[in-house]
C-alpha cells in the first residue's frame, strides 16, 4: 500500500470543478500538502494507508472557502459603530477610532482573531486590506493560514505611512518579505478612487504589471461616492489603464448597462460583499447581469466592523437570495454558482486558481468538511443546496490548509483560543475606556 500524509473519507465530495458534480462515498488522499488522488472509498482503502485517517460519514467536503475582500484586524472593532450610512460610519467613527487605536499590535491581534473566526467558518484564504500588513503576515504564518495581504496605498498620512510614496516603498518591501512563505501572496490595495489620486494609481498599475500581482480597490460602493467625483470612478480607472483581469473591483453596487459591458470587455473581477452592502445601505450589486455578461464575480464579507462577521456560508446564502430579488428571477444565481463564487471564482480573482479553489488532483489541499447530519440539514436531497441554503458555520467540523489540519472537530489546532479571548478582552477594555 502507498503511504500518504492524510486520507479523508467523506459521504460527499463537491469538487466545484467540474461544475455541479457531487461524488458519493469518495476519499481524498493528501501528500506534502497536495491532493494526489480523489477516488471511491473502497479503492482508497485498498490503495492508501496513513497515520491520519478521517472517517467523515455524514460530511460533505468542499474546497476551502475564500473570502476575497475583508479588513481582518477590524474584528477588534466588531459592533463598535453600527446602523450608520457608509460615510458617516467612516468619517465620524471608524477613521477616528483607527487614529486612536491602530498600531502594529492591534493589527497582529485583530488578524489572529479574524483568522480564528475564519477557520471556524470554513475559510482557508482571505484577501486582506489594512495597515501594518507585516503584522497580518506574522499572524497568518503562526496560524498556518493562507493570506493574500493587501499593500495599502492612500494619499493622506496615517500611522502606517506619511504619503503615497512611503506607502509604495513599504508595499515593495512587504512584497519581498511575503515571498518567503508559499501561503502568503500580495495584492496592491489602493483604498478607493476618492482617497488615491492619479499619480500613485499610475505607479501602482506599473508595479502590479512588473511584479505580476493583482490590484484590489473599493469602487462604485455608493451613489454618494460617485456623485462627489467629477468623473465616474470606473471611467477614471479605465482611463488610467487599471481595468484588466488583474483588478479586483470591490462592491460595485452602482453600475450602468454600459459599465457592466465595460467590466466584461476588460476582464476585471467584481468582488461582491452583499451583507456589508445591505447593512450600510450602500446599494445592490447586479450580480446576475454581471455573470450573464461573463464577468468573474467572487464573494467577500468586508470587515467585521461593517458586517459583523466573517461567515462565508452566510454570505453565500445572502448572495444567492439577494441576486434573485435584484434580477426578479428565482433561477438567478443557483446554489452551485454561489459556492463557486466563494471558492473557485475567488481563487481566479486572486490569480491562485491553479493552486486552490477546487478539489482537484495536483492542487493544494485546502479543504473544508461540513457535517450535514444535524436536524437543521436533514434530509439531504442535494448536498450543495443544503450547504448554501441550510447549513450553519457551526457545522464546519474540519479544515485543512495546505494539507495541515487546522480545525479538528471544531477545535482550533494552530491558535490558542483561551489566550486569544484574553487578548481580545484586553483590547475591548482599552478601546471602551478611551471612548468614555
């Protein structure tokens, strides 16, 4: 028999690619962090042996979920300023709070909290955008978490940098640092068209091409944002040469028919954050129209300060239901498409589709197991539908990242939960005390 590092036997395997496939009573064999075989259980038991064998008789295996837009360390500001419109929320509450409290340790601790929550929600990769990306990298490395770290750029000074040139200098340094770990990749992250001017935008485009990495920006988030600009932001970015398959355009709630066609023609990726958009009353992304136009649409939660969780299972459900209402079409965005948005589409947007996003031989073993034996998900006629429309994050039982088991029967294996809760409590006391 052939030795492997892990052998996972599951009731169902949902590879995502090929589309709409559900494999009954199959197994996944993992060696050196790579999926080396997906085959019927009877054959797997005859062919492979492993010290790590998982018998998941009531579970579905899916690719690890990918949160393609979030601000991880803002988990420490969860519930800090709720029920407000975007610009009031930002300008009168979040930005002042960040000015008071954000430093390297805030980002390190907040990112660890976000990683712990993400893993427990079945997420194996996040695309982050925040200050002190080196602190986020340290937290991800300690937890064996896959992180696409944003190289933040703004025009105005913050605790991270004084001006756009300093942001860019630090971005290049962080990019070089990130090369040392195959779980860490980078994206340029200009915050938004209204916070980054043309000259740094043009430098970002040049650097992104030279380094062959994506660009990640909030755009067309609200009608108010667009009204305040002399030119529609998407048109401005197009004039600058930013619209391409390298771009992750986040939110995109305000789009004309012509702009949807422009998205299709340029090959950009749209990152849909339905729950944050709803909570901030930002608007409705026309997901159905974008997908019909051939645009790659992925899912993100946004930060926990505006969502207020990083639950990608919940995000899938909201995305699927909302798309139907927006399109006035119950067949718009079915369960498989919602799952694909949360997995392979995210990997495609990040330039990682050759490594993650589907369960395929030769890809990295980023895998999530969901227990469908609960009363809330019985009976099971269609596993994909149960996952999208009925399952909760508490049914995520096991998670593997690059072949390492980071969640085993709901227990985190790379993060000390007790110590983390203590750290978070100390931050809560500090922030609450300073706000009095």
